[in-house]
């Protein structure tokens, strides 16, 4: 064999040896080997005050006998998570008011509660688990850029000659309105557990995030990010909420249950699943550990 020329077999042996050497060099271990657990339960607002973009036409009487039985079923399922801390959609700067409301509830009868999901799920579960505090983690957003309204965004698109985006956005908004109406109506036909499984299903979460990433997002171009900046406030709010959740976590033994509007879940779940100090627990593993996802009707066909 001429000097400098290596037979094919020798090349293979050398390559395998180098590969084994690389595999033998394990990546550095993370600072902590265990992670706090968190489950994020996306809900509709039990006592809808009409503050969201979609205005509900079908209200549920959460205090009725039927719905209270369903609340009881939900609480039993959520208790299986054994949460050590319960966080709710209440402004963090209002923690003192939340403390006062929860303390008043602890001193009263369990049925002396309004229909809000914070009370019906958060307070009642915390009381049953013997917890002395419920954690406020909601936050206001901080918009970026001069365009904060839909009207201003449309005017900007028109000024840039992007009328096609306006037309496409209108079609998507009509579809999302129809989807919201369908979910609003179907909740009257499902149990609370079934409906929350639907709201937290992968398909629903995908659609939920998608509404923020359609045509309006494209307004601008050539260094103009009007459409993206228009959505910055929503992303900022959820980043702030997650920072509050990180502060709720004090040790890796914590098991946190977050109860919050379903629209927040796609972004918060993405953060929880990638945060090195959290381990995410799926809603389906708690609400239906031995069952498949509930029938999603038209959602399943999209």
C-alpha cells in the first residue's frame, strides 16, 4: 500500500472509532435533575363578563344542580394531580385582594361562592387540599409600536396597498367567529369535563394560537413590522404571566395547577414544555387518563 493511501476497511474502522469516541463524551448534566410539575387547564369563563373579543351567546348556570355535580366531578379529577399550589387568572399586583377573598371563603360555607371559575375550581380545590393561599399570576400587556387597534391596522394596510391582506383576514375572522360560536353552543351539550377536554385538545390549541398568526401578521414589509408589532402585546402578556408562574415555583417538589382562559394556553404551554425547571403534565392525563379525547365534531374534520 502506498504511503498516505488507506484501504476502505481501515477508513470504516477509523470512522467507527471516532464515532464511539464522540458518543462516549456525554453532554454536561443540567444543574437540577428533577423539575417542578405544572398542569395548565384552559377554561372558558364560567361567569362571562363580555370582556373578550368573542361575546358568548350561551351562558351556563354554573350554580345549577347539574353543573355543580359536574364541578364536583372535575374537582375529584383535578385533586388526583395533588397540586401543592394553585394559580389563577387574577392580576399579580392584586394578590392582597385575592388573599382577602380566599380568606373570607375559608371562613364561610362552601356554597357561598359566585360562579367564576377562580372560585368554583381554584378556591374549592385549594380548600379541599388544605391550602392557605391561591396565587395570582395574570398580568397586563405592554403593547409595542403605534398601532394598537384593528382600525389602525386596516388603515396601515390600505396605505401600503395591502388590500389583499384585509380580504384574507376577513375570511379567516369569519371562520374563527363561526368556530367560536360552535364552541360556545356545544358547551351547553357537553359536561364541563368533556368541554374542558375539548378546549385543551391539541387541535383546539393549534387553532387558538393560529388566530394570532394569520393575514394581519403580514401587514408591513421592507423593515416595516406593523402587523407583528400589533400582536406583541398578546405575546408580552403571556410572557409576563409565565414569569409570575416561575416565581410561584419555589422548589422542584412543587406541583402547580394553573386555571386560566384557554386562549392563553398555547403560548404558556410552549414555555412550560421548554422551561428547564418545569415538567408539563397534560390535561388529558388527569381528566381522562384511560380514555381518548372527546369527539370534537367539526374540529376533527378540519
